[in-house]
C-alpha cells in the first residue's frame, strides 16, 4: 500500500475538473504542492477517456442532427429499445445465476441421500437422478449470465487491469553472513 496522499479527495476532484477545463498540470501541481508526474499518473488515462467519450457524444449528436426528424425519432426509439434489451438481459443473467445457485444448493443437499455403501440401490439411484436433474437445470439457468460474461470477457479483463495497481519493482540484496566484515 502506498503512502497517504497529502491532498484530500475533494482537492483531487478539483484538480480533475480543472484539468478537463484545460488548465495545465504544471500550474495545478505548483498550486497544490504536488509533482506534475503525480497529477499525470492519477489523471492522464481518465482525462483521455473522458475526452474520447465526450468527442463520441458530440459526433453522435451531430450525426443525429443531420438526419431528418422522422429518422431522429426512429434512432432514439431504437436506442431506447437496445438499452431496454440490454437491461433485461442483464436482469435475466442475474436471476439465472441466482436460480443456478439455489438449484446447485438443493442438488448438493440431495447428494446427502446417496448411500455411500450402496450407491446403486433403489433409494440412492432416485437421489442420483434428482441430483442429475437439478444440476442440469442449474447449468441451463446459468447460461444467459455465462454468455453475457463471455461476450464481455475483453471488457471485464480491461476493467480488472485498470483496477490493479502496476507491480512495484523490489530489489533484494543478498549478503553473505559468513564472510568477515570488510
């Protein structure tokens, strides 16, 4: 864990807003008493991403305005539908995962009914059939969520990479304790 910042979160927020407004990192570093490299390290990727998204919004709005009014309405309606589909699929994935979790728990409890000494007797076979059905249903219930995760694998990997701090270089010096002091 790194050392505590000498600036508050509110000060960092002010710096971020002012960078987006066009103020220089050098001037802000001087004003807040931190290095320009510290400011760059904290904000360069975020500021670049915000500017990219802002440019995409501007380009989208310009493209939308270039369409006839009826096409603008159709584009808005289609966008609303896509957002609704995405939201519903995410909900279906969430509920499917919860269902899969519950069915797996029930299947696990059903395993307790199998007699280890006689796993092929009539009662154990019925329990095994129940476990098989519950497990199959759990796997099927998880498919929407699994497909969403698979479809977004690259995005998830990228988000996880952004959350991990870069590895720190550690240098270890090995000293021969048996050698006489020089």
